[in-house]
C-alpha cells in the first residue's frame, strides 16, 4: 500500500509547486503567509512559557527566539522543496488531530495549512528497517530551507505508536524538542505531554520511546554553526552488542 499523500492546502498562495528552487528567484517569507504564521507559532513558543528554573534552557530558548525573530525580520527566501512522504506520514493526520485538541493547538493548526508542502525524510544514509516505517522528520527552516536561515533549524519529527528511536547524539548542535501531540519518553526518565520542552546539549546521548496507542509529533529546534546545521552527519550510536562485535 502506498502512503497517502497529504492533501495540499486549498487556495493558499504559498510557494506554487513549480516555484524556482534558487534563492534569488524564490518568493519571500512575507509572500508566504502560512509559513510566516507557522514561524510565529515557534516564536511564541520560545518566547512565552517557563524555562522551569533552568539557566541552560532559558539561554537556549532565548537563542532560538532571537535568531528566529531576526530571520523573520529579514524576510528570507522560501525555497520550493519537493514534497515527500514516508510510511509514517500515514499517522500525520491523527497526530495533527490530537495536537489540535491540546496545549499546542495553534502550532498544530498552522502546520495543517502547509501539510502538503512538507518534505519528509530520514536524515540517515542507512535507516534500520523497523525505524524506516515508524519515523521521519521534516524541516521548515534552516540552511536547506524551505525558509532559509543560517544558524537555526526548525522542524518536526513524527513517530508511529510504540516506536523506539535508537540512541544518538548531535555533534556541535544544541537541540530542543517540544511535544505537539502524543506521549513520549527520553532515556526512560519521564513521560512528556504536549507543551513539554526538553533540551539536549551537544553530544548528549538520547533514546526516545513513544506511547502504545497514538503517534507522537515533536517540534524541534537546532542551534549551531551553519556548516554543521547544513550537514549534521546524523548517525545512530552503535548498540553495545554492535560495538562489542566490532571490537572483536
Ligand atoms: Fe535528537
């Protein structure tokens, strides 16, 4: 069965499918209101709410919102990336539906308006077969677009129910995840509900599991240097068994 292709948003002028991919000819953010409204949701998310008393989280939130505000003010090009689906995007409609009922409803509604323009991908050269059916992510802003930015990446990760996203870390990249829909856990430490934010410092090893019944949708932000964000070189940390086998 082929995955459903999400329906394109109706009557929205944002980035026609045949728009040029080159930055010089691409439409600008202010000509693409649905992308702009989605970014405003991110901006509000990182501006309001609490850092829970954590100085590290406060600093990260400020870095994300200050960078994002500057990007929005610069009215950057919006590149036309080819929409793509993955098997897990069969769960996307359910994730949006759940998101629209909870604390992150503004973000979920804004995301629904661009659902047909998202480029879902794996990010890994080799994806474990089980994970290939249960995970994908899409970027909305960053060095590769669609909204061009140098030192910030914003995107969404979607997981099917009962997924284990294997242990990994990000070199030179600081990452935060905010739940939009579904329940999930990181490193078996807690259960996070929509609206919760978790910070992963560079090199921090993390492994994610998701609840049994519903998909899980996370908004994420990466901060770092442009070169690293453009080519993050994502790798899963080898399991203990694989490391032992490799060591002989
Ligand atoms: Fe991560």
